[in-house]
């Protein structure tokens, strides 16, 4: 059975929505407060202790979740316990432990505790699954709630941003960010590569996903490479155009350097095309391969 054919529509929608047609290497770092991320993806920013939990890829599905007073106390205890020497590095480790606890707590309430690590192209539209946009958005929401309760001494929540390099076969990938107050250095807090409830990858943003520190030999950081069992496989522009022709036969491909308007029009055509019916055996096959 050709699972790629079944997943063409959802995969193309995901790639186009994240701007993955760019074939060069780019860091899409955006200025402004983290609240602007929620405006961009049309999802609700945290309101007091209530967050909108994104799932189904690209925040297609949003479930409200409200932290209780006991939840807040538990998170604060995790932060204080793990940060016993009160350094910025230890605070980042504490953030990782706290985010893992939050994912476990929220996942049990929303059904996202079944989220598999990495990207499953068959997960688009599945409310239990989360892509990098969902993960970055949710993690940012959790960090903002923690910041509201003054749980950070050395960091502040920054606006999420993305990296991509199609030459290296790296799709555009989003991550939550915190900024170290003393140095202004940003760190990614990335839950995408692990199963729900596991500590996220936390590392300097310039080395996260794609290592920007050595332009002569750019590549993926070892810390991330070892944790990407579900990472998307490389696809060059020629393969992408062939895939697009099978999904939208007769439609001209976008320009080599597409504008946001080009991507928007193409995305509208892809998403307006009826999805192919899924075979009855597909659910069994997915479970069998876990």
C-alpha cells in the first residue's frame, strides 16, 4: 500500500502552510512579543491560567485547558527543586522538567498524551497528534503561564521562530524560545522530537535544528539529530513538483522563489481538493508500526 499517496493532500498542506517551498537556508526570526505568534497562527494566547492546546497540525484543532492552583504549585515546586544553585543553565534544565510535567498533565486531559515523536504525515487532522507548529505554540503558552507567576529569574519568554534549509533537506521547523536576561541569547525549547511528556530539547537557538555557528559546514546539531526518529525525509524541488502534479494535475508549479501570495494561492487550491478516502486497514497499519 502506498501510504505516501494517501497522505499527499495533508503533507502538501503542511509544507505550504509553513513556507517549505523555499530551497535556500533561512532563519525566520521575528521581532516583537510572543503574543504575535498567536495572531499569526490564529489561535488564542493564554488568558490568565487558561491556554488553548493546539493539535491536528498547524493548530487546526484547539482545546481549552485551565491550570488549577495545585497545578501551579506543582510547577513552581519543580522549578525551585531543579534550580537549586540558581544559575541560568540550571533554570533551563528546570524549564525542561516543568514542560515535561505540563505535557503529561495537559495530555491526559486533552488526548494529546498519545502524540508520537517527530512528524507523522498521516497525523494531519488527528486531534491526538502535534506537529512543530502545535508544539511551539503550546510550549510558548505554558512558558507564558509560568512567567505570569514569576517562575523565571534568568529568562523571559521570546517569540517562537523557525529555521529551514531545503538544500540540506530540512523542512521549515518551528520552536518555542526563551531569552537569557543577562546575555540576550535565545534558547530553543523544542518538544517536537520526543513523545508527549518527555523533556524537550533545550539548546542555543543558533545551534538548534540547523547549526548556524559554522557556515562552511552547516548541519543539524548532534543533540537534535539523535532525537529525530520521525523527522521529515528530504525532498528536492523536482520531487516536490512531481508530487504537486499528481495532486493538482495540470496546474502550473509555483515560481522558483515563490512569494507569500504564491504560496497562499497554491495552498488554497490544495486544501480545496477533496481528500482521497483512507483504506479501512490504515488504522491497523499505523498501530502495528508503533
